[in-house]
C-alpha cells in the first residue's frame, strides 16, 4: 500500500505543535512506528486513520487524496481497521455483536453472513467460548484479540494498531503479537505503533522513528536497528536496553 | 449464635436468617408504634374505611394518572433541558442551567404556590389536573435533566472514537452507541425518579387536586381517625413505590455491563 504525506502538521487548540511538517512517501506492507511517549505517534496514526484532521498538509493512500470532508472521511474509514490501546470495544455489546453490528450496519452484510464471519474469526483467534461475553468479562488479551477480529472482519485495505499490547500484562502480550504476525503472513498490510522493539525489528519490514513531532529516521527494520543514525534514536534504544536481561 | 445475625461473605443469605432478622425489625417497629399510640389512648379501628372505598379508589387512580402524565411530560422537559445544557448556543445553555438551578434549589411547595398563581391565574388554566401535571413536570424535569446530563458526560470519548473507527455515521453512532449506553445508565435512576414523582404528587393536595393524600386528608377531617387514615395512606403509597424500587434495582443489575 502506497502512503504519502506532504508537509503534515498537527497543532491542537493549546497551540502546541505536535507534528512538525512530516514528509513521507513509500510503498509499505508492514510498518512499525516507534519513539518516545508524547512524540506524536498516536496523533499521526489517528490522522492516517481519518479520525482527526491535520492542521496542514496532504495525505495520499494508494494515490488517492484523503479528503477533509466528513462524508468522504466516513467512507474512507470503512476501508480501514483500527485497534486502540484499550477500551476500543463497545462496552454494551458482546464480543460477537462488536464484530457483527458494524458488518451489518456499515458494510451491508446480512445477519447470517455477519455471524458466520464473526464465528470464523473468533474461532481462529481462540475465542469461541468468549463470543457471548461483554468486554468487561474478558481479559485484556482477549479484548484486544476481539478488537483485532473486529478490525479485520470487513477485510480492510489496511490495519492500524495503536500500541495494542501496552495496556496488557506481559503474559498476554505474546498472544496478541502472534495474531498480528499471523495477519502479516496472510498478506494484510498494517501500521503498528509499538514499544515492543523485538516485534518492530523482526516482524515489520519497515520502521519509522518519530520523536518530537519529527520523522527522524525511516527505513528497513534490519538496517535501522543495526545502524541508528541520529543521536535521538541511539538514546531511545539505549534507554530501552538499560534494564534488559 | 452470632452467625444468625451478621452478614457473612457468602453470596446468598439463607432464608431463615433473613426471616428471623426481618421479624425482629418488625417486632421493634410495631412495639414502638404501639407504645407511642397507647400512651395517648388511641385504639385502631380501620372498619370505617369501607365506607369511603369509592373515594379512596378515585384518589388512588388520580395519583396514578397524575404521576404517569407527569412522568411523560417531565421526561420530555428533562431530555430537552439536558440537551439544552450541552448546547453550543449560549442562550439555550444559560436558560437550561438557570432553570435546573432554580428548580433544584427551591422547595417544591414554594414552586407549587408560585406556579399555580402563574399557570392557574395568569395563564388561565382552570383544570387542576392539568395545572398539577404541568407544575409537577416542571419540578421533576430538572432532576431528570441532571440524571441524563450525568450519563451523557459519562460516555467515554474512547467509545465515540471507536464508533468513528468502525465507520459509523453520526446517526449510527447515536443509534447504536450513545443511546444504548445512555439508556443503560439512566433507566435505573429514571425508575427511581418515578417513585419520587408519585410521592411528590402528594404535595399537589396543597392546590386542592383531589388525589390520594387530599382524599385521605378530607376523610380524616370528617371521621377524626387521623392515625388510621395516614397509616393506610402510607401503605397505599408503598404499594406503588415498592414495586418500582424493586424494578429499578433489577434494571440496575440487568444493564450493568461494566462488571
Ligand atoms: N486531543 C488533543 N488535544 C490536545 N493535545 C493533545 C490531544 N491529543 C494528543 N495531544 C498531545 O499531543 C502530544 C502527542 O501525543 P500522542 O500523539 O498521543 O503521542 P504518543 O502517542 O507518541 O505518545 C501529547 O503531548 C499530547 O498531550
Ligand atoms: Mg500514544
């Protein structure tokens, strides 16, 4: 999937500039966005997902400009799957309803088709027993697996994941990362914001290092981790490694 | 022995235990009542109530209808005010804020006298039932507005963002996310508010709406059976409010999807 940004700027109401003119152009399949907290990673992902508008600049996905018009954006969002750090599931719906309701109401599936698709995905993600539970009755790892199932249910062009494992206990992290890795093998394109450096390095083709609202480094993951170019990236990696076993 | 009287960690308290302790409470209450009343030489005699069957029944129905009509009208007032309080148009915002603040900050009985003067005299609404419903709805509407506003506030941004992300339109977000969560959060409290409406409607006896309280007041004035009349009145109100409180509790359980 080809992604392009030109002069992307985001400034919130309080006048702080969160993204400082980002330019980017590449054909990507799996991309990890990494960087220190508050660097603007979530903001960038929200803009790519059409959830918020940039203050200035343009985005193109597969050569098509992402519009600023709400109706156009709503159509655009239909083709994108989004997984949030936490709390992204509808609390009043069961796991199955979380998947079927958007399929029926947004994508025009019949009830039977939607239920079949939900059952298929829940089965694949080891959640068959959990289908009729509401999010509050699921573990964090199960919630995130349902969220991923919902995000890919309508076969989106691209999947966006914003720190899908950050709110999880360590033992649940692997089960979620395994699923995302599986999606890669099925050829689903995704962009993931993550602090799991092992995953960024080994499971994602490309890595972008976002710091202070700027795209400081970008490239093949194998190269980037072996030869960090900027001081900031070296410092960032050094901090992460400090307490490693 | 002690085990019979204290709550233990088990999910269900055994029926024998419940019965025993409820019985103790009843004995205490009856004893207090009985001693107090016998101190002033009152003996109970409810037989006279049979003579007033029709009037009591009419008063009872009047209270039910008053409360139902007020429930509907106050829901409308409450929803509109809650929306108004969140409005971007400052005029509506301040209007609704002032309305809710005034009503919640002053006693109902003062409002009844004041509004009856306005609604009844200035607007010329002679029908006491209609006047009563309007006054009661204006009062309860402010409380309902607060209930709804609170639930609106408690709907998480994450839920709205998720609704956007799955591709819902604004309408679909309202229909499939906001409304169900709003209903789940407000229904138990709204049911409770209905019990309040029933009780508060008794104050309309002040403007001579012949509802249950007014009926009993009149009966007690002619028979001089004050205690019997008001005790019976209390029981009649409980017949209405206890089932509602029960339903409210059940709804709370049924809609509690947070844990
Ligand atoms: N809706 C918002 N309004 C104001 N400031 C925001 C908003 N969203 C994010 N920010 C600010 O933008 C900065 C970057 O946030 P974010 O994109 O979440 O960073 P990251 O995901 O890299 O930790 C933070 O300082 C945050 O406080
Ligand atoms: Mg973030």
